[in-house]
């Protein structure tokens, strides 16, 4: 019996291209008939048969090759393992995926991914090792959130770096570690440090310089100086920024040389670092310029500060980091004045302004509308020089009317000034601000406070939220503060919030449905606080 040959125009299943089969599978056999088959109910089975045959053919066509070398075993992690309950909790935190609920309503369930940074910080403080089975999910979480990476990689330990060398998606872990995932060379390994500095990738060199600067500032500065002249301008800028760690008078000669750099950004960064050293020669030069612009008008009854802004930006000013061209909307003279004052040591001003203390200087009127410009420059100087006395003077009391509205010192500047104070003082100031002015402008200030919030700050936030609820305000207007409270309020406050869980009676002028939203938000807050308490107990069990 003679078989009928297949027509030349129809490819057989074993000769169909892999791309054709994939296309048919993606489009569906109803829309694309698989090569070598007829349309109809048998097409799906024909597609699978053809794919199986093509797979065998493709495998048979591979050329033999040497087997790849087996990877070295993963290194041991000497740290103690997590307690079992804490390991289960980590799995839950990593499995959570953020997603907006219908209509933006979050419900009462805690946002687990937002609790992961706090969990990692506690686990690292206690010195636990990550469970090996959790490392892939932990690396995936760190890949998606750069803010998690330092804590996640510290917790993941050496095994995460071993995995990162096997998966390109996790290569960020190698870039974050000097030497491509190897340990940083120790103090007695000068040759390895030199080789890594000369031959490493840019990210590796940045990480090496930062790590070396933390333990040996002079050695890091010498390493940078050895290749400074051959580095690209953008690289010099990044490397120079590492000198912020451990900045000291010994760095002044190198920074003075950087003032002559070809790059304007490098010169500006060097000048900024030098101005943070109040005894540096640059700081003295800037002080000499600034005092010619700011003086005391010694009127008998009403002393005031007189300001005469610079009329030009000369070459010496530019060499010392003053940027000549102002941004759009700024006048040249005010722009130059601000740069001079912020770079001058704050110790300059008491002697210049009649021996007054910072709070007395700040209280003086400033002639001709220069108050905002002058105070803003002093704010930048206080932050740069980490001067708490000037920060307190510029902040003023939190109960002052100008603290809650437009004034000489903006809200953003107040937040930066708070960063110069100790944690307890910072929290007390923000608590006083909230008690006086409410929460509408407090979010940025709360972000500067330590976690967990102090009892006084926590009470101030909860009381302000309660007042907003009773006033019938929209709860989603305070969603940012509520989210901070979930992460920062002391878990011991959970029981005190039980009275806020009921749906309040809505007044006539209240936002429709606001009461239910408020009850839901407070329920989520209480649930989150209790979950944080449970997390802490689980980690303490080890």
C-alpha cells in the first residue's frame, strides 16, 4: 500500500520552526493553525505533538561540551539562627505584596511590607542569621526597594552574595559590597586594597572608599589623592562626597587643592566641606567677606541688622565655591549674600553683632526686607556646622505663631534644623508644635523624629488625630500621619487607643462616611501596633 506524500507547501510537525509553534501557542489554535495540522478540535493536540517533536530535535542538535564547573559551596553563616516564630513572621512579611484596595480604602489589615524595615533593624541589632530558604525572597524585596538594601544585605549575610553571583537579578548585592561580594580587605591587606582601587568597577571603588573612610580616614584620603588627577569629573564628585564621613581638619589641604578643580560641582562640594570646618582657611575668608555685608545699626532705641549685599562675584569668591549665576527667579546680590553667610562660621556673628547670643541675634529686626534671606542662610550654616545653639534660636519655641505658618524660617528648614538636636529634644519640640498647630504641617517634622516616638510625642499625635476625627475632617487627609503612627508609635500605646475604635456619631457638617473611615483607620493602627509588639517578642525569644 502506497502512502500519500505530504504536499510540499504544508510543513510536517517535525520540520516546523520553533518560532511558528510558539506563535501558534501564544495566539491560540483558533486564530493560528499549528504547522502541519488541520483547523478544528484536534489542533491543540497537534500543537503539543509538534512541540514535543521539535523539542527532541532541538536537544539532539546540541553539540557536546564540557560540563560547567560546580559552584563552590555557599559559605557558612556563623550567626545564630532566627527563633522559629520570627522565621515564620519573616516569611509572612516577605510574602506580602502592596496593592491598593478598591477605591483606595486600605481596610484594617496592617501593611506588612512597611513593617519589614523595622523587623530587619531589630533582627540585625540582635545578630541573627537569615534562614537560607528566605534569601531569594529577601533579595527580591531588596531589589525592588533600594531603601531596604543596606539592612536586607546585612541580615542576608555572605550566602546572599553567593546567590547574587548566580543570578543577574541580584547583582546589586555585589555592587554594594567592595570586591564584588568578597570581604573588604583588612588593615593588613594594603596590596588587595590597592588592587581593588586600581582595577575595581566604579561602584566597587565607591563602596571601598566609603568603608575605608569609616575605619581609616587618613588612609582613604591618601588612596583618593593617589589617583585624583586621572579620575573623571563625575567620579571625582562622588569620591569627594565620601569625605563627609569623619570630616576633620586634616582633610583641609586636600580640599583646598580641590578648590582649583576643573569641575564647578567638585569645587562647590569641596567648598561646602571646608565651610563645615569652622577653623579652615576658607571659612575665615568667607567670614571676612560676610562681615562686610552684615552689620549692626546701633540706633539707640531700636537696634537692627543692616545688610549690604555684594555688588559683584569676583574670581576669589568663585574659587571658594560661590556660584555666580543664580537660579531662575533669584536676584544676583541676594544669591551671593546667602552663599557667603551660610559658609561663614556661626561664631563670627556674636562678635560682629554686639556680643549678643544666637537667640538675641535672631530676634533682631533686619532692615530693608533682608530678614528671610539672612535667616535662611543662617539655617543652612547651622545644619552644615551642626550647631545646636543656633538651631534652637532659629527654630524658636514650637508654640510661637510663626512656627505654624509663613515666617523667616520655612517648614523644610525647620525640619533640617531639628536634625541637629538630640532625639529627645527633637521629639519634645515636634510634640509642642502639634499640640499648638495641629497635624496639617507636621508630617515633614515627624519624619525627623526617632522610632519609637516618645510618650509625649505619641500622645500629641493621637490627640490631634482624635480632634480631627471629632471635627468631621476627611480621614484620608491624614493618611500620611496615620501611616507614620503605625510604624513609629510605641506599641505600648495600643490599649490606650481602644476608645477610638467605635464609629463616632457624625455631625451635620462632617464628611459623609468619615466616621466609618476613621474607625477603620484606628482599628488598623491598633492592629499594627499589636503586631509590632508580637514581632519584638518573637525576636527577643532568641
